[in-house]
């Protein structure tokens, strides 16, 4: 049954792109129908676009990751990228120009690991407006900034909101669900109590599965890849006492509602 979807991966990442053909074959063999690869800056937005044109199961999402957080991650080597600065309005124009080739605005949001950041808030505001204008779903990164992200999104008319790898406290998880937005079970749900709680408490009609490849692998010694998203489906099935095919059908309905 090929109804599995991975709503969040970074196929442009150097750890994955060098083996991309075999990664796509393994994903298809595992029953994946769609993989969303997410841009985080001008360079990756273009790479994601190329990948979506080359592989039929790959969908492109374009976004701008919180800039100061990306600079930090680039400097530490977590995401090897060129760190040049760019004009956000110019990149927004590029995204608009390619609106028919993208499935979502992603990855965008706030990251206050190093404290609150005014530029991030301004950038995120622009991304929220862009998603509204293009009538696209928005997939949101909200590390250490969960409440602020929710407050900003609540003033948007967009209802197609996916909180990616959401780590906010229980009351905020409930607020996300009450708003009718979507939460994800990343593959690390196999050993993360927090994500197991989300999978348990969020209605199946508001859940997606993701890998965040090459990060958050369900297998300790192995780099993550889209084929492993099946582990998220298995865990949801176990937690909710459902059959895995039933979980896949329900989540595919969510896919059609949000991204279809």
C-alpha cells in the first residue's frame, strides 16, 4: 500500500543528496507516495525545486529558516551551507514566481534558542503573509518560541498550518489542536515520550508523519531518510490501537485536505 507521506525532509542536505537516487528508490519500495523537501534559504530553495522536477514523488516547499539560527547551525557545521546574506524581499519574489511548482511555504518560523530575535519575527510575519497570499499551507519551526509562533499564526487567515516537530508544553499542544492545525510525529517518536504524548492526544485527523531527514533518525546508528517514516506510522498505530493501513489512510486524507 503506497499511501505513506513524509511531510518534512531536507533532501538537499549534503548527507542525502550524494545518495539521492538510492534514497528515492528505498522510499518508493517502502510505500511512500509523497516526500516534501523543504528549502531554508535561497540556495536550498533552488535545490529543492530541482529535486522536485527530477523525482515524481518529491514535492518542493520553499521557505526561509530563522536567519540567526541558520547562521549558527552553518557555523557549527550542522547544516553545511554558504552563509552569505540575502535580500528577503528578492527571495519572496522568487518564491512567488515559482508558486505553481511549490506545495507549501516551509521551512519557516522562529528559533529563540539564543534569545528572542526581532529580525526573525519580521521575517516570519512576511512568510505568514506570503503563504496567505499564495493560498499555500505553511509548515512551522518553533523551537523555544512556541507561544510566539502560535500567537502570530492565530492572526492569520490561513488554516492550513502544520507545526513541525512541535515541542511546546501540553497546553500549547491543545491550543494548536483546538485551532484546527496539524501536528507531526517525527520518526524519533519511537523513543521520545513527548512526541508519543502528541500522537496519543492529537486526533488522527490532525496528524502527519515526518522524518526531518537527515536528522531525528529512529535508528540510533543510522542517518535518517524518508523510507524510515514508516516507523512513525507504526508507532501511531500502536499508540492509538489502530491498524497501520488505517493510520496511513487517515493521514493520507489529511494530506489531501492540506496539500492536495
